[in-house]
C-alpha cells in the first residue's frame, strides 16, 4: 500500500533553515510527480511546490519562491524541501502528496498524502 | 491565480440527510476540479477528481458534478464518519489552488 512519511519538522527561529523529507513506499516513486502542501494552524490548504517525476520541472508558490527548494532522490524514494529564510507565516503542517497521474501532470489531483510534519517558526 | 469560493462555510446536518456543497471558481477551470475530505488531526483524502470521478475506494454516496465555474459535491445520505471539512482544488490553471473549505457538522 502507498505510504508517505514526512520528517524534519520542528521549532526554528525566524531567518533560519530547515529541511523536510518525505519517504515513499508502495508505488513506483520515480514515475510520479510529488508535491508539498501546507496548512497553517486552523486554516485551509495551500499548495507549496511540485517536482516532476524525473526532476526536470520544479514549480513553487509565490509565497515561497526564492526561499524554498524542492528536490528528490529516486534511488532513495525520497523527496525533500529545503526551507531557508523562514518566516512566522511559514508556520504550518507540511504534507507531502503524490500526483495521481503517472508520468503526467504537476497540478494534482493528489491521491495520497502523508500525515504531515509540523514546522513552527518562532523566536 | 484562480480563486475558489466554497459555500456554505458550515453545514449543520443530521445522519441520513443529504449534503450539498458548492465550489465556485473565479474563472473557468473546465472539468479540472477535485474534492478532498479532511477529518481533525488527519491528512486530506481525495474523494473526487475531474469534477465527477470518484477516487479509488470512495463510497458511491459521494458524487461530484459541474463544469466551468460552478461545481457541487453531494453526499446522498450522511454517515457518522462523513462529518469533516471538505475542500475543492483546481488544476486547470497555474498554480493549483484550494477553496477555503466547508465544514459539515453534526446538527
């Protein structure tokens, strides 16, 4: 069965960095685009970034562009999100999510989600 | 960026009743709209994709309809486990965006 497990969250001061990981299993990881979606406490969902199945395409929300970097290692079935220059407004649960279509699409829908890792940016 | 407006914000219903949730887009998204369910403390779950296609394992009481700018998620007869927050999401235009959610609560 498909499993996505995020890790790397925690409490960090404004301006500092954090790296999130998403370990995937139960499907052919190298065949699917992967996303990061976040949810601030008590708020709705916000798409953050996507990486295509072969790493050839990477896209970001305007709110994180230039500060966050998405990457993946298909040999390790793992995706990453490097978050630099963190701000209070980046405080959220960060979910990794799998693109539904194989070898296609970078905009969803997202058919499997991890349980999330919480990032808190606070001094 | 396409803005998705969901209504109502909260829907108070009893088990067995029919739930009708609306999602309106600021411009056409053709049929590229999905619906997700999220329960407290859990990740979202895909229910419907491309306006009317049920995702794998989703019960038949969930159905989606619409095209262009107006979409509806219908739960034909609410089960106790259906009380949750529901989000719509479009993939027609860049970037993918979500609606603000509709909470279906127990009356």
